[in-house]
């Protein structure tokens, strides 16, 4: 299978507080030679000042002063690196339960998630929580890295027991593709280079797994959705009559001559041209930024959506959402919010709370109707005007929303349409 060298893979890391997420990413960057010399020198000097015998790999990702001082990850740290085979963006997310919202933010656009498990402790409550969130966000690929194998004498039986336990756990979740890798982030076993200490493991290293993950099919290329961001009316010679609808293709493929419908109005037309910064193209697909012109003069504005006539999203004012509450202030029943969905925004309220989920046990809680920070549950939302929606399971772009508090302009929740 040939990998596109320009293809970008976004992945997130998740694990308990001391499972070694930052050390693992530091090892990935260090062994793949993706660190600038001045960065390397600064971390080496800081490691010496702290009295470490070896370089502290976690410092490559723990960017905040508080993180470096406490040796923990607090905020989502994004790192970019590249290998001859692929480009990567890493979201290093916190392990603490109070930072659940940070993990959801970092993982929301990921193609893959690395779940770290401490070989000494096995599958714990935090493993269940992170796995549930990965399942909730429907991240297509999960890589379970069983770390600190050096502390259990690189034992194959320890690895097999953890794999069996995790298989039992994952059977209750919606996870499409799981890979298991025994590693030692501290010493580099099976991270970039194969481990000589675990010759019983015949699988690939972590970096090779990341380089060869097949992610082309992760994008929705079936449901053609184009949320309109703005209308282009350039008042200059040669473009006097030009009316282009600009935005980013959310999913699917659009071709010149396609029959399309503008929602919510329902007026139909055909695509006259598809324009990009480099010039006109015959077709556009996710995630290209384009301007579409139509053969007919239709009143279309920001927040409307252009779709193919034979494949339309649901248009609804009331729908169920799996909601993660992100605000320090608890939710209030029937409070007015603004819901943002693609390029559309409407006034909305949480009509009812169907249930909340204990993300450590996966049990449903039905007797509570208020969310506090980091809680997740299923709610019914009602908007003042219809939104053009798809289930999150089939379309991560048109199936997601955020809620804004009108009084403070704070993002209070993120949701996945059921």
C-alpha cells in the first residue's frame, strides 16, 4: 500500500497522569530527529539543572511553566513533525479527570488516538474514561500502547493479560480499529526502533504504525455538504456579474454540472463553476476551500448549505445530542444559548436532559437534569430555526455543534448529534 507523503495524520494521546504521554511524544520527536538543535540544547540544560541523569523527554511537549514545574500536562499541547512518509500533528492531552474537556477539544479532529496503559497497573478507571471519549468522538483508529514494559521485565504474559482485559472493555464501545504495541517510552523500545528486549512481539513499531495507518477512507466522500461561509461579489472588471458562494467542503465531492439544492430554501440549480485560489477546477472534495457559482440566481447567504439533490441532510429544529459540558458554571434547564453548527448560528435551548453518563462505569444517570464541568450526557436541543444536520457517526463536521452562553460569550458545551 502506497502512502501519500503529503498526507496529514492528526493523532491524540490519552492516558493516566503518570503513564508517560509526554515522554512518549518526546521520544517520538527525539528518535525521529524532529527536534531543532536550540530546543534540544534548552531541554538538555534544564534536565541537568534538575539533576536528571538523562534528558527529560517530557519537556519537549510540556510547554507551560506550571507543567514543567509539576511534571504534569495541564493544557492541550500541539506539536508538528514530519517523516519521509507522512506529516503529523500531535495533540498531547491531559490525563486528569478535571481536564476531560481539554481531551475532547484535542481529540475532536483526530484520525487516531494513542491510549497509554501502565504495564504495572493495567486497565484502570482512567483507561476506561479515555476509551469512552475516543469511542464517543468516533476516532477511527485506536493504538493501545502498553508502556513501561521495562518495569515488568518486558514480560509477554503481562502484555497478553492487558490486551485480553482491554478487548473485554472495548467490546462495549464503538471502536473500529485497535492496534496493541508493548513499549518503553523512556528507553525507546518499539517507539521508533524495534525492541531487542521484546523479540516475542512480532508487530510494527509505533512510528511505523502511524506512518502506515490507512486514513483515506476516514473522510466522508459520499454525502456532499457545502456550508456557505460568505458570498463573493467582486466589483472589478471582468467580475461584475460574478456571484460565488465561498466556504470549505465539509464532506463528499462536488463536480461541475452537478444538480444541487440550496438549503433551507429548497431551490435547485446546477454548478456552473468551482473556483479556487489557483483557478477553476472540475471537482472539489473535503476539505478544499472553494467558491461555487450556480447557473441560476438564487438567494443564498452565510449559514445556508449547498448539497446534491439526491442526498440531503435532515432539516430539523429539534434533535438529540451527546453533550460534554465545558463551563465552570452549571447548566440551567431551558436557558437560552446560541448553537453554532458549521457556518450557521441559531438561538437554542436544552429542552430536556435524557440521561448523563458515568464515564468511569458507563452507567446511565437519569435522575439529574443539570450538567457540571466535564460531565457528558444525552440531551434534546431545540433551535429557533431549522439546522441542516447529519448524525455525527456518518459526518463529524455536519454532526457536531457548540453551545455559546449569550451573556458571557463563553463556549459552554460541545455536542455530537445522535
